[in-house]
């Protein structure tokens, strides 16, 4: 199952709105792996189909280890549970039940009714963590949100004059690009887009095709059409989240460039981020990386919309006149401060990467 989970991870960022699944088929007599598969780009073919194709006739009587319950519904492809039955596997071990209401135990029930031995719960916590984005989208209607920050040791993202390139070193920037490759979409705000004019692509050698959907919160669609995000929208998918009352002429102009406009109700802040996240989940996004500035970071933390925090810290100081990564949280008591659970702390080149779960 550990091997199946490692295979599943290959699909992160490439298979939305589907889950990233891995499947390993083992000959029960020899213990030999006869088939391996993982969900392919755009979500098809599924992991089980790939593994069964590789195993061929050796799948008969074999044990299939699957990182998520095999699907039981007809979509673009037939149910994976049905494919396992037709292949004649003798046993199916699933890491966890699929929370999708179209499945929700029905895949395992289909296998049992066909006389196939089943087991569920092996490496369950690891499997749920791997597909936390998919699980959150189908159960809560929101994507899993990872807030990424790159700051000095004292939490500054730029000097008083706005200089920010580069606070962290090359190794940290490469890790940031790897994070992009494993997320479905990456989000920033209009002010960050204006200030930095970023590409928001994955520029790691060999992973250039893994760039996520680029999303900019631009309530009035006032960002220049000449910015890199909008100007290259036909090369890399780009969405703009706008308030519902954005000028139709701006909508038409950006649409002509290939930008997809995501309309949300207008709020006092221009765009309600919770509604924006719901809109992204409605379009299939399961894993969202946020690289925006202090305003978006603060809003996500205050609204408890960030699930994970990836904080790169450089070994340098800027002091109080530097620009803070997080604006005022209006915390009067320590008991009211956002609580975090640290998952990891590792050196990345000359910098440190601290990873947290939020909302503890």
C-alpha cells in the first residue's frame, strides 16, 4: 500500500477534479508485483485500469492494493470495481473509503457481492492526507488551501521600498516551483500581480508541463491586459476572479485573450474569498496554492480558509520598516491567536521550511 500511495502522488496537480490514486497488483503466491498504475493526466485512465492492463492475465486471483476505494459509477469510463471483477482478482485491499457520494462504499460492496475478498483501512491516514484536497472538495465544497510565505526571519516579505527579489535562496525557490507542480491552481491578488508581474509557472527542468491553473483575484478586472498572466493566458490556463458587477467591456476584452472569468458576488472587500474558493471547487479545483501578498494571507487566516501553511524563512532580518507578511489580525488575547500544528521543519539550502496545519 505504501507503494500504491507513492504511485498516487505522481498524479497530484494533474488529475483534478478526480482523486490521485495508485494501484499495485500482486501475485499472492510469488509475492511478485505484476501490475502498477496511477491516475493519468486529466483523471483518465484510472489507476486500476492502468494496473490491470499491465498485469494482463496475471491479474486473475491476484491481490489489488488501491489507495482509494475503487469507483462504482459510470462516468467517462466504466467503474473500476467492475474492471477488477472482470479481471478476476481474488482480493482487493483499499486504503480508505471514497467520500464521493457516487461511491461511498458502493465500490467495495460491488466487489463483495462478486465474491471478492475486501479489506479497507490499510495506511488510511496517509491515504486521506494524500487526497485531502479531493476529500475537502466533495465533502465541504472547498479546495484544500496551502498558504505559501517566503520571508525574512522576522516575517518580512520586502524592504520598505518594496524590494523582495530574492529574500530566499535558489533552493527554496526550486522547492516553491515543485509545490506549484503538485497543485491544481495557484492564486494571487491583483496588487501582487501589479507589483511583481509574475509568470506563476513551474520552471523546473522536466516539469515545465506541470504548471497549475493561474488564478488572480481582480474584482474590477482592472489589471492591465498586458500583464504576463493575461498576455499568456492561451499558453497557460488563467482565470480571473471578478465581482459580478465588473464592466462587461472588460470581461469581453479579457475573454478574447483566453482568460476565463469567474464571477462571484461583490463584497465590501471586492471579492468574498470564501465564495471565490467555492467557485474554484465548483470548477474542479482540489488543491490550491496561494502565493498572494499580506492582504490575502491575512484574510485567509482570519476567515480560517487556509488549511496548511508553508513558511520559507531566510536567515536575514529587515526590521519593523520592512513589509510584513501578515497584516493585523486584531488579536487582543493570546487565546484568540490562530493556532498552528507544526508538521515539519527542514533545511532547504540556506533557508528553513516550516510546514503547519492551521485551525488546531
